[in-house]
C-alpha cells in the first residue's frame, strides 16, 4: 500500500510539473499551447540536424535533452538503470515513425493535446476521443493475448548510447556549429531561454523516471484494470495547466482560429487513434519512450530514433497538417500507420495464443 501511495504521489508531482512547465515555458517564449510537445520538438531537432529543410521548424529543443538526461541521471543514481532490449526492435522503430506522423496530422503529441484542452482549444476534443479509442483498441488486443517479444538483458554500454546522443545535442546547441540549422522565424524562433528550458526538462525527466507517468499508459491501466495511479497524474497535468494558464491569460475558449490547429476533426480522430493504438503496442507514448530510453531501455532508444526519422519526413514529405487541414500525403500515412499497427497487433496476438500468456504483466509502470 505504501509503495502504491508513493507512486501516486510521484505521478501527481510529475503531472503538476508537466502542466506547470508547459504553461510556464509558453509564458517565457515557447509557442502558444506548445510549451511542451514531444512531437513538435522532435520535428524541430530533425530540422536542426538537416533531416528536413524547413528553417521555421529547425531548433535543438533543450526540453527533450532534459527529459533524457534527467531520466538517465536519476536512474543511474537510484540503481534503476537497467539495460535491456531485443523486443521486436525493427517494429518499434517503424511504430515510432508512424506515431510522430500521426501527431503531426493532429499538430501535437498527447501532452500538447492536454495543454491545448487546458487552454480552451476545443479542436483537441476530437484528438482526445481518438486517443482514448486507440488505447481502448490496444487494451482489447492485450486482453486477447497480445504482447511483443520479451526483452533481455544487454551489455551495459548499449544503454549509454541515447544519453550520449543527448549530450552531443546539448553541445551542438551551446556551440552552434555551422552544420546545425537554427531558424530565425516561426516556431523555431519562439523559445524560452535555453537554460530555463533545460532545467524544466531535467526536473520533469527526473520526476517522470520515478513515477513512470505516461499519457497512454494511464488510460491503458484504467481501461485494463481500473488502476488510477498514472491517470491521476494525467488529470493533474490538465488541471494545473488549466489553472496556471487561466492566471497567465493563456486561456481562450473556442474552436476557430486556435493556434496550431485545424478543423478536420475526422482526420484528427483517426490520427490520434493510430497514436493511441501504436503507443499501447510499444508500451508508452512519445514522452514515455524518451524517459525509458534515458533509463537504459534500448528498444525505447530505437523507437526514439524512429521518431526522429518521422520528424524529418513530416516536413521533407509534407506528412502533416496546416491550419487548412492534413495534406493528402499525411492522410495516406495515417491510414498506413493504422493498418501497420493493426497487423502487428493481430500477428502477435495469434503468436501468443499458441503459447502461454506471460503472467504478471506490469500495469503501474511501463
């Protein structure tokens, strides 16, 4: 009981940090309703590394570096740094790719969805319904026997690769070498001070590693076993963002002319359905993948690299939405991602039905 209470407290703290951090970073310069957005920030980093050529979306976001390094540092300090992997890695890579494209069609990750809702953006309702439906589908497959291959322990050096890449990105951000592109206009130029962003990211990374908070994980645990620990943290993030945003004048109720939004609600629903389902298949939303990569999960690291590739292709191939709605290419890839996710879910469910379903599937933490 004490352990559950501690995890509940940690989830509430992490949720409060996410909600407050998102509003605070917007107040200091981050894009409106996008104080924290994993998918948007991944697209920014992809542009900075010249994986796409849109300077308006090219900037090394310190928040993501903070998530990774915060998780890494606390995991090493507390003995939670466990290097494991080998669970359908190539599948996870492509799932990471599709998740970012789905987020780009909505124009935001699950965390940004919460922040947009808290800021009064009613276009995020379709995204919320889609995400919940996608998680529900994933839970149905879990109950039917779905599970990816079990990871195994790997040599410790494997777990240091992604944190090392985060350190290299931080060096690039501070040194600003010629091959790193930083946009001077648009979203890339809208950012809070570097050190403030990094500190907020570190604080959230530390707290998220301890709590295991995950947007889709919270919904999954509740739908699968009525377990509310992580969901409480998600609701805390919404409430804190709602209160803080209202106090700072960031609340604007309505559906039309909301920042970074569109009115193609059907495609928003489908895109976030895919994001929800795909996140269940790989045990975690984009934010959770970064935290797991920092604590030594090599499969999450490979997913993160797939997310980075997706961040590049969303702009290189216009697999995204604008204020006018999703592009034709974006619609096609959303449908492809849904098909891919459903095929994986059915294939691994059939495989498990031929064997014994592993007992003791972890619910509280990813």
